[in-house]
């Protein structure tokens, strides 16, 4: 039971950190109930409650009797700083063991990340996903990232300039058939990015309980979401609203609501009604490792003066 509690606590912990980092979670915001997480993790509610209590002792959540679980109004940032400090101590100690002094460590990191400015072309079929993946490539990995619509990939007979000039092409498994031949033709490295399934699996679970809302900007993503959940139990409860076309204030206050990053930007800081679900990073750890490995190897090659 202790192992299961730790697993659930770690999953919630990472969601809170990720949500705060991405801006989709804020102090005072309500977190999923014990019942919701018990269903998601197929766990005893007592184990989920024990996980929440563990996070409460860490200062990451606030358990309010008869009200629910919330991100604390105060104290989370100091907890984040403490965890970052602990992590950095371990990283620097590991560096010492490899002959890299703490004083030289920042220079070494900059060398393997910033010796060359690498360009990535993010290729997807709708503006919501293009925006999310491009932002993550830029903010988390430092790529000079541009977005390319799959419909524009060969619309004019040749790939767009952003693709031709890119050091790396990034797309998802949905579009291998379109992107792989272009990557081979241009002799470009190509990473097939695997995306976190938790976000979509969470929505499928919630559909079994009632209506679920997505707020997006591109009608093509609307169609894609309906295809994804077409065979899911409760699919008739899926509602996709387009910013600028639909009234996002008509969402019931207790309905789980997923808002894309681009939709948040278009709303200009105005939050739609509904119970907002925290956003998570798009790339899986496996894809993150591929991206970082590409960055490091490319920079080390440049440092060595090799083409």
C-alpha cells in the first residue's frame, strides 16, 4: 500500500509542479477530488487520501474539510525553490564525481546547450497543437522553433522555407506518412514525438461521468477531438468550443474543462467558466530525452569544430 501511495503522490506532485510552471494552475485553485483520482488510478480512496495527506505535509496541497483539495494560497513557491535547491545539490555533486567543479558547471551546461542556435520545425495539422508543441520546444529546450501546417508541407511543390532551413523536424505519429519522406528528401533529422496520453485518457475517464468541455481555436482540432473520442463511453457528452465562435461562458461551473495554450492566449487572460483541468507537458519523457540528446550532441559537435 505504501508503494501505491508514493506512486500516486508523485503523480499529483508532478502535475502540480507542471501546472504551476505552465501557468495552467494557480494558488487557490481546486484539485481533483479523492473520488476522481481513485477512479483514475483504480485505487482505494483511502490510499489517494493518504497521498494527498503526504503532499499536505510537504506544503503542496491544502485539504479543506467538506470543501476539497486546493493549491495553497501561500507557501508553494518556497516549496518549489526548496525542491529545486535539493535537485541542484545532487546534480552538482554528480558533476564533481565526473571531474566537473561546481564553479565550471554553468559554463559546461551553456556550452552543450547554447554553442549553436538550433532551429526546429514543428509540423502538425492544427494551430492548437502546433502552438503547444512549438512553445514547448522553445521554452523547455531552447530551440528556435517554427510551426508548419501539414497542409502547407508540400502545397506549393516544395517544403516551406522553415522546413528547409530547420536543423530538426518534429512531428507526431499521426503525421509520419507526410513528414518522413520530406525529412529523407532534405536529409534532415526527424524526431517522431510521442505525446503524453494522460491528458486525453483523463478526459475519456471524465466522459463516463458526464459532460466534458474543450476550449480550442482551430476547427480542425475540434474535428480531431471528436474522432479521438468517437468510440469512448459518454462520447455524446463531449463539447468542443471555438474561441471567437462559441460562448465560452456557457460552460457549467462544475464541468471539467480543458483549455489549449493558444485558446488561453486568445482569451487574453479571461478564464472560461467551468472547472479548469491543469495542463501538462506534451512530450513524453522518452521524447524529451531524444530532444535533449540531439541538443547536446549537436552542440558538442560544434564545439569540436566538426560540420
